[in-house]
C-alpha cells in the first residue's frame, strides 16, 4: 500500500483557497476602492517647509505607496508631489512598514 503524497504548505494553501476550505489561510480582503498601478517615480513629500525625497511605487485614484530612504516621522497630513507629472496631492498616512508608507489622498 502506497502512502498518500504530502502536499507542500503552498499547495495546500492554494487548494484550500481554490476550494473554499475553512482550514486554509483566510484570504486578504481588498480595501482599496480603486485599482492600483505599479509605478517607479521620484517624488517629494513636503510638510512644515521640509522636503523629503521618496520613490512612488504604486498609485491609485485614492492613494499611493511610497518608499523612503530612511524611516521618518511624518505629520498627520502632508503633500506628495511628482514634479515630472505635475502631480500634487494632500495626503495622510494609512499604514507603514519600515521604509514603505501607504498614503490616502485627501481633498
């Protein structure tokens, strides 16, 4: 009698998601209201007469994710500018992970 093959963790997680099994991982719930697009653009965040260079990694109509060269304490609201595109938006931080920051555009 042959033993049943053992699925890898990735295979079993995929199988659980594919077949809606409850014992697999819970899929992440998408909270964005607009589709995001990958970009790689130089930007500047500005607050209190300070400008900090950043790299914009993805954007949607409602926000963006940026990378900073170093962890920086940001105020509650600030401005994101992408000079190349003549893009300027007021922002607030939504999430943060080390040097990457998720932004929401505010009116």
